[in-house]
C-alpha cells in the first residue's frame, strides 16, 4: 500500500497552521460591534458600549465581534463581569496579527492626565477569563511619558494581537496571562508589571528608533511574588521602517529588586546589547536578587558577554512553572489557537 494512504488517517491528528479568515462573527450569538452598525446589523458602535451592556450577575459565556475600523476609545472590562468573555476582531488570517483590521486607540498618558499607569490604558482588563483575538491595541501618545496600551489585572489570554506604544506598552500586572503570536512594540520598559506570571509564546517583540531602550521591567518586589515573565520561541527585532542601532536595546532592567525574566528559544537580532541586561539606574542598581536568565537563544543579539548578574540556564523553563499545572483547562487559555 502506498505510504501516503497509510498516513492519511493520521493527518487529521496533526495541527494545521494554515491561515483562517474570520470576517464574520464566529457564532450567531455574538454581540456585534461596527463603526456603521446599520451595515452589519450590529448592536453597538463601540467596544466600550458592548462591554457596558453585559450583566454582572450572569456567568454565561459572552462573544463579542468587531467589524473592521479604527475605534477611538478607552475600554474597561470590569471585575464585576463574571462571564468568560471572548472578543474577536475581523481578520483575514486569525493565526497572526499581521492581517488584523480592527484597531482600538487613544492617547492618555501620565503627563497629559496625571493618571496612574493603569488609568492610561487603552484596554483595561480587570475581569477573569477574558480572551482577546486579533485586535490592534494602541496608545498613540508617543515619547515622553508612561502611556499604556494594554493594562491587564486578571487571568487572561491574548491571541494574534498587536500592542503598540512607546513607554510602558503592556502592563502585565496581576493574574496569570498568556500571549500567543502577538506583536508588542515600544522603547522603554514596554513589558512591565508587579505580580503577574506571564508566558509569551511565539511573539514578535519590535523596538522603535532610540539610542537606548529596555524591553522588560519586572516589578517583582519579594521572593514570594509570582511575577515571572517568560518569552518562548519569540523574535526580537526593529519594527519595520525603524532605524535602530546595533546594541541599543536591553532585554530588561529591574523595576524592583527581585525582578524575574527569562528569554528562551528566542531569535535576537543585533538590536540587543551584548550585555543583555541592565541595572535600573546608576547608584540604584537593584540587581542583588534578580533572576535574569537565557536559554538556547539565537541570532547576533544572543551572543556577547552578558551582565554579571544574569545567568545562562541549563534547560528551558516549563510553562507549568509559570502558569500552573492546570493552565490548559482554564477559561483564558486557548490551546487550539494558531494550530
């Protein structure tokens, strides 16, 4: 019998990475959001209004679908919402952020509002079991102040999203968090937070033009804190169209004394400095108790004499170490995404 015939029964067991278009709601029960509601029989014209309409007593799952467009708004998903929420943006390739056609954007910063980091966030997730697919989430303030795109304070998952900012782009602050095939863009401490264990899988970390920059700023303040950022199978490079000198960026610096970050199996372009990691500030180093690790990274930025307070690991960090042994059964985790 031909070998292919023998293999055919097994092919259905192999995950497919083929692009899948999702330009209509994945379910007829989805709440629909459109810039032109009448054109799509949509109930709402903003994501915020759709979220506001949700019950705070029901635990039934909720699906929200956004049609293409740029939505100028700030979105809060409050902790009072008990339902598991799945938010989908229209896309012609759901397995990647590159074809997203929905953008949520605003420009609040600490400088122009006096707000806290969280309060500047374009999308603020406070409810558990939120999953967000294929949205571009942007804080357009730019250089000069903390200005958050995503502020995440809950167990939540992000799939094929693009998070764009300059300083403090993604605040992964509380709750277990999972990021799959996302893009995260920035310059200064643009993935940061204090309590969250967060896993970044196959994410593109993109840096903007700057003489110096820092990808992470872990705010883990004591040895008991669960804060742990692990980047697995990721890619670090300059954002397309940006001119970035070799060695301009560091993998991280310690916002607090027990900072904990690992990059593993990650491709690093020459934008990564040979030292890899940096002190917080001169005279305020905060490096005595940090855990900055690397394992099996590749590319020009993976070499060089690393900082004395960093370490080369003998093996990879397991996802269970970060998210717990039961992560696959949680409402915020989608194990089929990108398969």
